[in-house]
């Protein structure tokens, strides 16, 4: 009952209230990033696979510029990530716009993070199970290491969540997320400013 009805009701209610409450912060961050990103804009839209691999556009604050090298190719993420963007990302403020995705029904507050569309052909049968539920703004993998853990471990946590989803587990993830945000833990992997690309592991 929780998974198929109450979870969506709670998602919609909390996201709508939360977005209204933090709208002043949304406006401040939007203006701040608009200036820091050198004309690249403050919002970032990207197609991601959701429940049952249905494609939707995730909304995030843009933490990097669109700077390119002499050949017109985008510079590496680490070079395009601004100081403001690094702060916004480390405090998870870049996730705020995804409340709109939750209100729309594309996402849930808690669930496996929506990854890149190009990863879909790379998943094995077990990894594909992460799409049995709606993706979340935060999830079991995020509170157990986020970008600092390996892809194998990330998928392991995602599938475990799919098999054990419950109200009590979502509450646990929510409170642990708040703790992680304040401690700014697990934002980066060991070798990248974000996370290494997934290359498949069949």
C-alpha cells in the first residue's frame, strides 16, 4: 500500500510545501549561479531514465560553465566547475529544482538516483532492476557513500532499496541525507570532481 499509493502522496505533499518554503533560497542560488556561470544559465536540463526506463528531463542547478578548448570541445568537468558551483554541489543545493520533478511525478524524494541515458545498454539484468521504482532526489546509495563509492556498490545499494522499500526505510534515508548534507560527505569520488563514467560491468 505504501509503495503504490502513500509514497506518491507523501512525495507530492512534502515537495510542494518544501518548494514553497525554500523558494527564497531558490531565487538567491539562481541569481548567484547566473552570474558565476558566465552566461551559461543557472538551470540544467538533461534526459534521464525513470521508472520502467521512461525518459524524462531532470532539472538541476547548473554548477559548471560551458567553457570550451580551442577546438570547441567542452573542457573537463573539474575545469568548468566554478567555486560557486562547488559550494552549491557540496551543500546539495543543486538538487533543489528536482522538487519540481517530484511534484510532476517524474521522481520520488527517495529512490535510486537517475543516471545517464547512455548507461542503459550497459546494465546487466540485475542492475536494470533499479528502474522498477521511480528515481529519487536522494537514496540508499547516497547515504552510504554517494560519489565516493564504486559503481558495483552503488548498484548493490540501489537494488537492495528496491527489494526493501518501506516508509520506515524512507524516513531513515531522509534523516541520514540531512546529516550527510550538513557534514558534506561523499560528494566526490577519489579521482574525480564528480563521478567516473560507468563503463559497464557484465
